[in-house]
């Protein structure tokens, strides 16, 4: 679905969003027009998602890779759509609500925000019951994909009567305060801002109990994170190769150009091989999850390995761009540095060392380690 022309347009828009620190609204509109949101809507509501909770997961993961290769912020925003929609369409929301959501995703380019993180906050977001709905109060620290505003939807995790609960809130609700405080070095177009909820009324039909934890959920989340880093690495490699094909550049005077320079060839070969291995593992695990027949614990460990492999490959590739392109490649008109800034920003989201320790503990004991000791769950 992501044609070369669409890739080029997404990339150009991403460069502007990165430079200005603005939302990737143009890219999300293009994605909607290209029909990519069909992967996030079940067939019974007019989409392409078929075959159980993780049907079409491989296509979703491939799409995140391709979108992130064009622009990291766009890849992250669309992956939020993918993960949130999986939860909503499998939930106990009324059929009418799910049908409306499907129509908005397919025909209005609706964006879904995972409003889950309270890192550094003042306590959990809470709700209380009132006639006809619930009232929500509290603060969420990170809300990636929230820059579209309007009737885009926040999927809010909260506590109701002391128990986990969820609600759907429109971004144009007057009870919201959008901080517009996302000004980080990378993923600048995600608008991962702080949002405060003050007496926000959520009507019945738009709040829900959490669905039962799927045994493949953790692995699937790890794959979407790995896919973003994988895409950034592949985007960096493509950008470097494209540049080297059009300029006279070599590592030493003995060689007339990159076409003749074996040292540049070696670096490109290393990057290409790293990324090919990362993609192969990523898609293999996605295929296993989609089939839904493998041991979830075994697949879980492979999900950890895939996240590590794609993260390392992406970080290495994005860090080497200027080694390949040289001083002229640092010009702002290229913005090759955005690949590393985006990769480093997203890779800092959670500890890679903890994942490696988890994998190592599994190797030495042969048993699934206590996840709560390695990840916030």
C-alpha cells in the first residue's frame, strides 16, 4: 500500500514536521486516503482485519516499518492507531459504538491516542459514576498522536472504584487542557504532550472494562516498538545510499567515489545485513502471533529478542549516516540527523538492558522470568 510516491510525500512532510516541531497531520491524512487504516478495522465493520485478535498483524508490522522509514513520528502515530483499535474492537463496547469508530477510522481519518502513561505525574487518573456516564479527572504525561485535535479520540486508562477501567474522550472536550509541552530532540511530530482531565463527562457507551489480557499482547507490543526502530534504520540506510549515488564522496583519496570505495561498501554491507536480520526476525514472530498456535511464552521470548535485534540494528544504522555521507551530508536541507535523533529518543522509552537480562534469565533457567522484575506492568 505504501507506494514510492506516497513514501516520498510522507518523508518530505516528516522533514518539515521535524524541523518545525509540528504535528504530522498531513501524513496521517495521506495514510487514511491510501486505505491503510483498513488494517485496523475488523472485516465485519468494513475493514481488512480478519482471523482473530492478531489477524493481519504481519501486515501491520510491515506497515509500521515502512511508515517509520519515511518518517519516525508518522510511524509512531499510526502504530498508536493500530494498538488502540485492537483493544477497542475486541472490547465490550456497544456494537453501535464500534460501528461508529470503524466508520470514523475508515472514512474520516480518525486518530486514536493511547493515554496511558502517568510517569512523573501526581497519581492515577480516576473516574466516578454519575447518571448517564462517568466523570474523569487526572493527568496523563505522554499522549503520542494527540496533535490532530478535534474529534480524535483519547483511549484513557484509569481507575474506577479502585479497579482498572477505560474511557474514550474526544480531544476537543472542553474539560481537557493540552499542555503542548513536547519539545524533544526526536520524534518531534508525535506531539506526545501532557493532557489534564478536569471533570470530563464520558457518556455511557463510551467507557469500558479492560479486555482480558491476551497471551500474545506483550509480544505484539514489543514488535510494534521494534518495527519503529527497524524502519528508522532502513530509512537511514536508504537516505545514505541515495545520497552516495548522487555525490562524489569517498573515504580516502585513493577512490574516486563511493561506487569504488570498499570501506564505504563494507559499512553499507554491515548496515544492510543487520537490518535484514532484524526484519526477518520481526516478521517471523509477527507471523507466529498471527497464526496463534505457538506457545505464548516461547513467542514472548522471541518478541523480546526481536525488539532487541531491531533496536540495535536501527541505532547502529542511524548513527553511521554521517560516517558515510561526510561533512556535506550534515547540511540542514538533508536533515539526515533526524534518523538518529528519532531512533535514540524512542529507544530511550524503556531499558534495552532489562530486556537483555530477561532473555538471559530465560536462557539460563529455562523458565519464564517474573516479568514485573524487568518491566513496568
